C-alpha cells in the first residue's frame, strides 16, 4: 500500500478577487396562489372575526397583568414560507420598526405578539384592506389565539416542566417570570428555576395540588406544561477478558484533556495516572456508581489496544472526571442534569472537548428541537467547546420492531452525535461487521437534520434460539480493573472523542471546533459490504466511520485535500473562479475524471424560539466547471458584480448522475458516494461524494470536456427572523464555515497532489501544509512492572 505522508493543505480566498456581492432579483409578478379580490375580502372578514377572542383576552386581563402581551398563532400556507413572502405577512402585524413575530410553534405556525388594544386595532385596520396586502392575506390560512400545550403526567408524583412564552424582550420576560414566581408562592407550590440557555428558562414544579395547578394553567404567559424528563445511566458488565499493559504519562509532558460527563471514573491502575487532579461531582460517595464512566474512560485511553486495532491512532490524554449522573437507582431530572453539565463545563474553561455518553430515552421530535439539545448548544456557543454525544440505544430488535429515533439531547446542533456499528459478528448476532448495531438508534433529527453525524464501533447484538438477547461487546475496564465487555452507543462515542482529541493534539494551533468536525466528517466512509440505500445509511449512521488520525491529516500522491476556513457576511458570497482542480485528470476522451469529496461544516445562528427553524443561517455550495469568465454590465439595476461565469455547470446536482448510483450499488466508490436530493436549507453540515465517471454520458460531454475551468461558490442565507433581529440590534450577520475538498485519481495514474499544489501557486492562492506537532515517547508498563517506550505525537 502506498504511504500516506503528504500533509493536507490549508488555503485562503484571494481577498476581493474571490468576493462577490449578493444581487437582487427582478420581476414583480405576484405568486400564482394570490387570491382574487373577492376571495381576499372573504378572508378579511374571517380573519377579523377571529381577532375577537384576542380583543376579549386583552380587555379581561387584570390591571397588574396588562403588560403581558397577547399571542396569536398565524398559520401560513406551505408554498408561502419563503423569506420574501414572510415579509409581506409581517407587514400586516408590524408597526413601523416593530417586529412582532416572536417565534415558530411546534406545528410551524408563527407566533405573533399583540401588546395592546391599539396594536390589535392596527392589525384589524390592515385586514380591513386586504387588497393593499394581497400576498400577505393570501399567504395566511388561519389566525387564532394561542393556547398553551398542557400534557400532564399519569403519575401525580412526576414533577412538572413548565415553560413561559419568550416575548423576545428581556425586561418583559423578567417581569413575567417574577409574576409567575409570585403565583407559585401564593399557591404554596415547590419549584426550581433553571436557565437552559438561549433565553430558555424552565420551572420544575413538585407535588402540585389540583387547585394550585389551575392557577398555573391560567397564567397569561404560559407556553407549555409537560412531565419533567428523568435520566439514568446503567452498565451491565459481561464476561471478564484479558489483561493489558498500563500506559503512564511522561512527567513534565503536556497532554490534551478530555472532560468525561458521566457517572464517575474509578482510579484503577490503568486510568489513575491519566486522571486530572481536578474533579467535579454533584454527588456524595454513596450516591455514585462509577461502572459506566470507568468503561467510557477505558475506551478513551485504551480503545485501540483493547481491540488490537488502529481505529483512532492516538489515545494518550488526561481525563477530567465530571460526575454528573448519580447511580441508576436514584435517577436525575432533566433540569438537574443540565445544571450539573453546565456547572462542570464552566468550572473548567480550559477543557474544550467533553464526552457525554448518556442522556435519556424519550424520542426527539420530527420538527421541534428539544430543550436539552438547545441547552447543550448554548453551552457550546458560550465556551467554544465540542460535546461528543451518544445517539442512544434501544432493544426493539428483540421484538423485530423498528428502531427508536435518537433521544432528546442527541438533536443538539453543535454537538457531534455518534451512533454505533458492529465491530464483529458472533454466533447469534443480527448484523455483519460494519453495519449499524441492532441497538443503535436512528435519525434523522428535527427538520431532517443528519443525526447522528458519525458512527464508530460499539458492539453487536442478536437473539439466542430461546429468544434471549445476546451481545458481542467491545472491551474496556470494570471498576475492579478487569477487562470486560459491553455494547452501546455510549462506547462508540468515546472513540470519536478520542479521535477529535488526537486531531487537536496532533495539529498545531488553537482548538478549532469547525476544523475538527470537518476533518472527522470528511474522512468518514461506510463499510465496503454495507448494503443499505444511501438514505438508510445516512439516517442510521450519518456519514459513516471516520478514519484514524494519521489517515485524516495525510494524503498519498494520487489525492489532495484542501481546507478553506472563512466567514460569509450577509450581502456577500465567495466565488473562486480558478479553483485548483488537477489538470492531469483528463481521460482519453478529453474529459475530466476523478473522485471528489466535499464537506461543508458551518457554525449556524440558532434561535430557540423558532421551532423547526431553530437553525437560522445556511450556506449552500456549488462546485463545477464553466467555459470562460464573462464581463457583466454593472449599470443594470440587478447587476453588482463585474465578472461572472459563462455556462456554469454545477456538478453537485444528483440529476447529473446515472440513476443506478442513486441507490446501493456494489462499486469501489460506494463507501464514499453522497448524492442526496433533499440536502436541505439550514442544515449546518453538508457532504457530497461524487465520481465524475458516474455522470450520464450526455452530462459528461456537456460538463467535463477539457479545457473547461473550475469554480467553487459558497452563498450564505439568513432567515427573515434573523435579519429582523440583527436589524434591531445593529448586528452585522455573518457565518463561519470550514470547507474540506478532496480530489482523487481512482485509477492511481497521476500525481494529483503535486498538480494541485502547482495550480495553487500559478493562481496566487496563499496556502500552506497543515502544521503538525512533533513526536514524543510514552511510557508503557506491563502488568509485571516492566516498562518500555511507545511513540505518540506531542
């Protein structure tokens, strides 16, 4: 096998040469769904009548509660959800510089605040003139008064989780919370208030009596009442296995630190030398069972050695024990767990990578993102850290039922969520090596977000002839120091945490979440024998199994990986018209060929009030060929950029490729192919894997004939709500991203690496090899006390 010793490259856009201004559209035609004047008048009457309940609510509000706005639910037709149409709807409800759309409900209705009788009269006056607002009125299907969601638990001892309406105004929200707390005190309700982040405050109420509950349900700013979720973390050890030599750190050497948010780590001989002297715990000694956390820690430090494989490649780290889960018999409510996690993380600001192998069984919503996930996102936004989060387990395979979807908490946007694949197949196991583990939960997340993003080896499972569940586990340590086996996404997740830590430690420079995520996801591929459709494999194990540290940061001569990191400011975009595609990749027919992998990871703007539209920013990528640069007439109203592409051909469109490649096909490129038609807007991670030879003949002739030029285009988009919020705050909207592009010669005929480097130089790109740290030695002590050196990066 050819050696991989050529470092991947970082390159930069060439200032204003590759920057463009977003141009306005033309045409003022009304959408086809705009109603006739007669139907507009009928809708006007219907909507004005529906405002009567709101008027009564405002009139009947007690004097000391009149500062609380009323809330409307406005249902907008699906084909009118575009940002431009929303602006037309907003004109009906917004006075002057106001923006009264404060959120999106779980069922994708807009929430509109009405702060007074005068404001309601303004809305009524606009609805009285529907022909002045033809698009806005036509876009609305229904207007009604908001009603809180109330889902009371069957068990009266279950604590209640109460949320209030977020009116997007700090002073009003604080006053409302104060009024609500006063209501709770008057009714002798025991409560706890927890800040989840992103302006999301949760009240936990205990043992609420029926008459007191009625007062809570009638509170004017109530958003929802639900049972408070509870969490437990468990481990059942399997058969003890072999022993393993002990690694010890070199005194005076600095090591990367991983925080372990778990049930605690036992200071057994294999782990004790690597435990950070600092420690966080929320529990006394008799409330703790360290079995689960010890197993996780063992995989972080000895994952490769325990399996006699080079799955990660580096595993020498310091571990910070953060005991945030009590023993299983105690359990923990969601608000307490979030508080424990936040306290542990904020108390150790130097620890920027955390492993969280636990977090509930309740399935996430298909539309709305969970409060737990939002809390994890807010924490990572504040600290600049990464949380690697398990995708969750289920045992539906035992009854041949469909897998459960990922749990709440695993829908966290900023967390890297990890599923499990089988590392081996035992006698009764259900799936071959490399397939999704039978117990590993499936995606997608809300709004079809790809969750989990990655998968790693976490075991296999099956059924014995008597119907009993059987498991083929992965190896780690018990609290007594024995090597034992267990299965679960809890134990695939620390392998990805170790990989990110290894990458961060190997790559010189500051901790860079976007770069680390992009490198790991870019390297991921599927097992060569995985016979799942592209959609099924994406749903179950995300983008697949990532490579080892060394395979990620080095190329062989037949490929080249380029990394571009930048940000896109609203009103502009990036267009590189001399992209360094290797000119040696031309076949005998005069057509370009090659395999191209593109991964785009963004740091999106998030808004917890926007329901399924939680992600408020997006970047779209186009990559392809064009004939020549053309001069454009900037005197025209809609033309801002003096140059453009003649006959651009975007190669990232699945319609260009033969239909047989849109499903599973046994082919050398199958493990890396990514052709997804619904690569949705506002998805923070996008990955494309294309083989130019898989294009249809007509598209190859039209798009790949040499000497066409190559381009890369990255365009940002921000939601209507984000733009209005930024305008109110005077904020300049921008979006960070990290883009990885690998171009490969599948025939291994040409030196692609050198060809791309030459093209970078010829076209005046600033570029450099990724900077790496040097190598040092690690002490290894056998169980009989003998020591010896082991190589590891510094």
